[in-house]
């Protein structure tokens, strides 16, 4: 325990430095290399009134890159935080928003909202599409994520006790069912409205580009709201390690803790998916790797997941931009290529444990 604590402070510093460095590099590099370090620094200082802005065109380019950077940081932090919450609640490193179907549920909710504002909803909603779209997509994504979370939790609980194999099977089943619903929605749009179908399909691959200030605000408001549960669940999730009955015997309000964790995980996942689409496995990989370095205490895991998730997604996005250039993969595709093999590795490593669950 002492050794894990000694690693926490240097890791926090390392992650903060990495976030600052990656953010600056993300502002430097885009589809065109027309901004130098001095121009980026001047443009950033102009945002806080400490310098003159760049020429209008350059300042606009910097603004777009800044929004992309903020979205990547917020989405990465949100998904990693949700994964850490779910792994603590379900006492299993295989739990994550993507594995349990929560991300897919949020995508279904977001897709329904897109249809509603794109011409298939009530006239009053369609007429005010530009104004209500970001918030309607966020609300529906949250509701989709929350619904999926509650269903999977209910199916994974038998006789008041959580069954991990049943939980994972319930997640697979929900992913299959919701994936079918999502494909049906896309097929319907494809036969009627190509532009609508393109917007829906972009959710499947994820996107960190072309975001407005409202969308940036949505993901960060959702994340900051979800963080409000930290003082009420960090210690409690540590006590959940021995099971719900032991946690209750130690004074934990089990019902309240589960409600807060599930609500926060659904909220941050829903807002992340509403802004950036499906980005799988990030919530699986990041908390699991952190436990190797800092132990299992959620007082450390939860805050560090925010920093590590933000670093991981922004770093992966920047690295592929530097390597692939215009041949850009969506973040959902990229994270699946990384997280899929990692998930298989965890399953193979956990075979002995699975026999006892």
C-alpha cells in the first residue's frame, strides 16, 4: 500500500505534463501545418486577453484545433472514469461501458434524437433543430445509457448477489440487441435520407472533429456533474470489494452508492457518446492498467482515470494524425483495434477466476 502511494504523486505529475504537452502538440498539428509554436502561444494567450489575436483565418484554425483537443480530453476522461466506477461497483476488471453495452445504449438514444431533429420528430422539435439538437442528443444518450445500465445490472444479479459471468453475458446480449436496433435505424435512414444516414453512421466510428462550442460544453458539463459523486463513492467502492453484504455491515449505504455510481457512469458515458460517438474499450483498458501501478484504492484510481483517459485518447488521436495524415481512422475504430486484443488478453488471464465465479 505504501509503495502504491509513493507512485501516485509522480504519476499525477507525469500525466499532467503529458496532457499539457499533447495539447500543445495537438494545436500545432492539423490537416495543414500552417501554425508554428509562437503563433499557437500567441493565439492561446489571446483567448484570455493577454495578447493580440492572430489573423482571422489563423485564429479560426486554432479555435477548431482547440475544440478538438478539448473534446478528446473530455471524452477520454469521461469514458475512463465511467469504466473505473463500473469496475469498482461490479468488482470485476472486465466491466466497462462498451463491454456492458452502455455505450451502445447511449448511441441508440443519440440516434433516436438525431432522427427527431432531422425531420422525423414533432414539428416543434424539427423547427428548432439547431437550438435543441445538442441537448436533445445528450438527454437521449443519457437515457439510453441509464436504461442499459439498469437492465444489465438487473440481469447480472441473482438472489441479491452479483454473478460476473451472467453480467458479462447480459452485456453481450444487450450489445447484440441494441446493435440490431442501431443497424435498423441506420437502414431506415439510408433508404430515406442519405445525409441523415451519414450522420448516424458517424456515431459508430466516433469523431473528434467539427465540434461547436456547445458540444464542447456538453461533454465537460456532463463530466463535471459526474465528478460530484467522488466524495460519496470513493471509500464505499473500496468496501464493496468484499461484497455488498460486507459493505453494508461496515456502514455503507449500498442502495445509495449503487444509484450514484450507475447514475454518474451513465451520465458521463451518455454525454461522451452524444458528442463523439461510440469509442469502445477505453474505459476497460485505462483503469485496469492504472491498478498495476497504484493499487486498487478508488481514492487514487478514480481521479487518475480522469487524467490517464484524457492522455490516452488525445495521445492516440495525435499519434495517428502524425502517422496516417489524411488517412484518418475514427477514434471508435482505433480504440477497438487497441482494446479488443486487450480484452481477449484479460479473458485468457482470468480463466481460472472465471471457473470460480
